[in-house]
């Protein structure tokens, strides 16, 4: 790969400026969904030009000089710069700009109060040293899709809004999707107020320091009631589209996922004087359990990861008394997930018994499967497949999103844009320029199909 970290490659559209009303698209939009789309004849769709200029503006914000990863944590200075950028995009397009009670930003075309709105957007915050695409691709593509529709001379029959949900990644306060969880009532005000960052700063104080009113936070059912459909475009966090040769796909569901804590308790003793046969070493049981997790996940076509571990007393010359490992597991369905976690726990208990080690397994968190609205999903597939004989791939994902939170309240769908590295939450996260433009055009087609006359 010759291109890294979302830098403009230089081989994108040349001279494609900001959109101008009436500039008709010359690129076949729907056939742009695959690799083999015809080459454009030289002119560019309105959404393509504005995408590139917006992308270049956002790229430097919050990028760490050494890691080249992004550090756009909720309510930090970099987050504030991204928010200021969003406000400028809204106002520059003559959209109605507002910040809701939970600090989420909205840009409305049409009357925000009218109801049955079509909303699109994503988030602008990042994980520590995250990539350029996770979140911003959806927000930038949303504004670009709006430019594209204006360029096509579209007439809107429903209000349309672009949204930036606050604190999606949970990098600072440890809980993901705080903005959408608060709005949907899935996070109570009481629990939100208890959230603190690594420096002991609470969420309310962080919001206040960033110029927002923490006393206003809470569920916002009136706002959700005005939304008829939410569509989030997101970079794919895997390689399914790369393997299938498609630029854009539709999400079917977010896999059920959870975290389990495994506490293996043995006996601390001297690493030099304790005979092997006399040991009760929990590290052995833990190590065997890690291998079992890999085996069980492979059998079920799922994923299982021990990515965090705590050891006591944590001495180089001491047999541990405790090994605590955290299992993250996700699967396409509940039955597979139960099979994987059940299989790992069964194996862990056998290994523990064989070494004279005690084992406690605690489920620390769990999110059931989120099925995106079937009617909306089918509508997206119909819109994107129209006038072509192509079938748009429909894929599940193991990653959580604001769309997954909102799916419990309103009809929600997602579009994924191909990421050839399959890597996410890292500077290696990537989407090619042509694929980003294909995503913009697909989103524009979807918004046109849903919101235009
Ligand atoms: Zn994201």
C-alpha cells in the first residue's frame, strides 16, 4: 500500500471545488459501487469535490506528531476544534445549527420540528491514536451527500439533518456512545454524572470546561420522535468488502458481544525453591484458557480475545497468587456466542481443577444482538441496486455504533465503506479516495430515495 493514514493521495479529482447548485453529476452513481465502474468523463459529482476539501480541513486536527494517530477525546481541545469545524460546515451551507441537551451537534435542512426527518451522520471523536476514518468519514460524507443532492437539484420532501454524536468512542470516560445513550435514555443522568476520566475529571466538569451545560443532559424522546430514519455511514472495521470486491455494503446487525472476567486463584510462592509438582500456578490455567478461547472461536466462526490481564503479586521471581484475565467475545448470533463462552469457561474449569486453582467467572457487560430495521435495510438495498443488476452486500459487524444505540428507538441503518487494511482504531485504518466518493454517492442516493420527492 502506497498510501497511509488518510493522506490525500494526489490522484483524486483535480480542480473539483465546492459544490455549486445545478452542477449535475456526470459519474454513474450506482455503478460506482463496484471496482469495475466506468471511468468518469472528467467532470466530478458535487459531493466528490466538497468531500475532498472537507477531508483536508479535518485531517490535521488532533493528529499526534509522533504516532500519526488521532487523539480527539470527548470535550478536549481537539474535540472542540472538530466541533467548531462542524458548526462552520452547517452555517456555511445555510443549515439550521443546533446543539442538543447532550452536546450532540445537528445541522438541519428544512424544519427541525416538522417530524419524519431523515438523519445521517456519525461521530468526530477518536480512540487513543485512532485512524482518520472511524467517525469522520460518516460526518464528512453526510455533508458531501447533501452537497451532491443540491448539485442534482433534488427537491426535499422531508427534513434532513446531519448529526455529530458526542463521545462515541468512550476513550476518555470508559463508556462508548455517551451522546446517543443519553439521548435514547439508555444511560441515566445519575450514571452519566458518575463517569470520570483518568485524571479524575467528571463528565459534567469536562462538559462545563468545554462550554456546555451539564445540567441539561438527559433523555430526549421528543427529538427522537421527530426522526423517521437514521442512516450512519462508517468505514468498515474488517475486510469483508475487500474480500467481496465491493466498495460499499449495508449493515445487517451488530453482533451480540460481552466482557467476562476470569479470576484464577492459586498460591503465591518462591519461583526458585518451589518444586513444580508442589505449585498451584494460576498462570498455567490462564495460558491454557487463552488457547481454548482461540479454539472455541474458530469452531464457532466467532471471535474471542483475552486482551487484558492483571497478575498478583506480579513479581518476576514469584509464582502468582492471582491471574485475572478479561475475555471479550462476539459472534453473529446469541447461540454461537453462548457456545463460545460456555466452551471457554468449561475448559478453564477443567484446567483450573487440574492445577488445584480456584476459578470465578463474572460477566461484566453484555450487549445483545442489534438487528437494524429490516424495512429500512431492504429500502437501502433497493435504492442502491436500482438500475443495476448488482446486489449490494449485506454484512454483520462486531463493532458498536451510535446507530446500534438508536436502533432501539427509531428505524436505523448503516452503510459501510471498504477498508482494504481491515484495520481500525489505528493509524493503519484506511479507505481509498474512490471508495470514499462511492460512499458519498451511495449515501446521496439513499438520502434522495428516502427524503426527496
Ligand atoms: Zn465509529
